[in-house]
């Protein structure tokens, strides 16, 4: 897509790409154009990759862009769609936003955040709303508003019923709305999990056409754009508070991000097994055995060096 | 359009199957993948329960196109994961890397991408940049942007095309693989300062 790149192709590709959501998109013309030259397809894919990178990190990008008065960013909570997914862009966005806060960039300066270290941390967000952060997790209140939360890591929320107040939490690629209940949210990169112990919450995700309501005893797992629902024992919700991690058909990549938090080291998963599902109960302890336990239950290999831990397909 | 969205879409799928397939083969460059995607389109419309859809044929193509984009994205994610791992391992071999705080390592990597993307967006021609920000950062639809900027929907589309073409030039990678997931291989943030005309 580089040296041999033809600017005409680049421009034509951009025109097709910009038109693809329009009602009058010429799909037959697009097909013919694609068939004319394999480079056309590559050019479209390159644009899709840029588009995705922007979408995924748009909160952080928005915070870095110079303020543009003409752009008139909508007032908070004013419109339905626009800032709905602002926080929903996964750990990339969340971590980068965290960095933006650390650098005291103007737009993010008024955010409030809470970070846990190796232990769990209790956070009283406001009257009737409290959160228990799992180790190495971070919660951000957008603009200091504790009803607008972004989570990277895992947390258990306890929200007293108050119809006048809706809490919104984004984590991974999902968004949770709640009026009053007790539930756990975990989000990292493309993965997210919500498990409800009491009451019910509403969960939206890019992989869902419309939000789903999740009642007590139900869990939702989002892995990339795939969303699965499953029952969960209410006693197992946020079991890390009792020193255990409980999984039922969880994506291995989500398990790995949990383990990374408890070990404080990167845990990566070979793409060949990242979509595998994992079920089992792990004892956290000091966290150092977790990766090995996961590997032995899942039947995968674990490789550890100074850079971190890697889960790989087993030799056989 | 038949009044029944479900049977209507299925009938349209059957009617336009050949063109859809041709589109998917052209779009993916892979007949097997196109066949899998045809099945995904069918599953998607079977699950569809919303009311009547205005332009069913265009809807089918959009569904197919979005499924392709999902595939491209997933491939990119995998490639990025692989590369991230390779980068970490490489840094380690280089010796001095301080991995006491692995979170900082990840954050640095991500922030670099974010910074680069933000810089590229900030460098867009004014009209295209404004439209791009409203659409991709603030989440406004083309129609909403048209209303806000006082231009036609086609004008917005043109702005978006100019913005995308510029971004691709500015973010162009030295590798041959499309830089998915914000991991642009070139760390120096090379960009072309020459900016061509703005569509307005």
C-alpha cells in the first residue's frame, strides 16, 4: 500500500469508503471498481483500518485534538447517539485517556479517577453508589461526574435504587446502564463481562443492535463483536472479593487480561487460541500461579520470560 | 418491498444472491470467505426482527459490507496482537527495558498511536477536518453534520472522502500490511506536509 501506491486509487477508494453508509451507495459500481484491480481492495482495507483505529480510540483522540469552537461539541447528555460510545472504545481509549489525565491536558483535566494497586480498593462514588475495584483496575469519572464512568479492569458496583439517577459505565466494548442494583463489570481491550447479583442492568455493545437487559443471575460476555449470554451463580459475581476467579465459557483473552491484573505482568494469548472458551475456578493467592493454572485447565502451553507471560497452543 | 420485513428480506436475498456473492468475492478477493460471508448475511437477516426496511437491496449490501469490515478488523486485531508481542520481546532483548510497570509499556504504545492519529486529524484541511471530527469523534451522522455546517449531504460525503484520503497518506506505513488497530509501524510520525485542495 505504499511506494507503488497510486494517488488516484487512494482518492477513488476514499470516495467509495465515504459513500458506503449512504442510502444511494452504488453497490454495483463499487463491485465493478473492486474487480478492476486487486489494489483497489487493499486501498479500501487500509481505509477501514484507519477508520477502526480512530473509532476505537476516539475519546482519547478527542481529548488530544485542539479545541475547535466551530465544531460545537454537543452539550453533555444533550443528544442521544453522539457521545453514547465516547467511552466505549475499549482499554485502548481508557488507558490513553488515563495518560491524557496524567499529562494534565485541558479537556481531560476535570476527570476524576481511582486506581487500585495490588489489593482491592473501596471507592465511595456518591451517596448510595459504591464500587469495589479489583487489583490493578482503574475507574474514571468523566468530567468528575460519577454517573459517567469508564472502567479498565474489574469492579463490583453497589448502587442504591434511585430512579432519578442512571449510572453509565463503559468497559471494553460495552456500556452498562443501571438504576439500582449490585453487579460486576470487567473490561479490557476488546473483551468485557457483566454479571448481575441483584436487580437488573441494561448493556449495550457495538455487537448488539440494541441494548439487552440483564437480570440477576445472568452474565454477558462480549468478545470482539460477539456477545454471549449465560446464567451465573449470584455467589460467583465478583468472586475475586473472596480470592477466587470463576469462569464459565469465558474467552481465553478475557481470562488472560484478568490474570495480567493479578500478576502485574503482561499476559498475552497466541491469536490461534484467543477465541477459545475457558471454564474453571482459580484461586488467586499471590497471583503467581494463575497463568500456570489457566494453562493446565485449558490444555495450553505457557511461556514466561522477562517480557511477560504468553499462552500458546500446546505442542500437541 | 413487501410489508413483511422478514420474508421480504429473505426473498430479496434469494433474488439478489448472485450479485451479493459477486460483491463479496470482489470485496474479499477470496471465494471461500465470500461463501462464508453469504451464510453470515443470511443468518443476520434471519435474526432481523425490525420493521420494514426502506431499500432492501441496499440494506443487504450494507449488511454484507459491514460483515466484511468486521472480518478485516478481526484480522487486523490478530496481526496487531502478534506484533505487540514481538515488540515487547524485542525491547526486552535490547536490554535496558524497564518492565517494572507493564501497564506503562502498554499505555505508551497506545498513546503513541493516539497521538499520531490526533496529529494527523489536526492536520486535515479545515473543512474536511471539521466534518471528520463531527462524524468520527463526536458521532454525528452525515445528515446532522450537513445541517450544522449548512452544506449538502453529498458535500459532507466529499469532505469525508478528502479526510480519509489525507489520513491514509499521512499515516502510510512502511510495511505492506494495512496498519490496523492503530499500530502504525513507523514510529517517527512521518507525515506529508503537502496538503491538497479541500472539498467544499
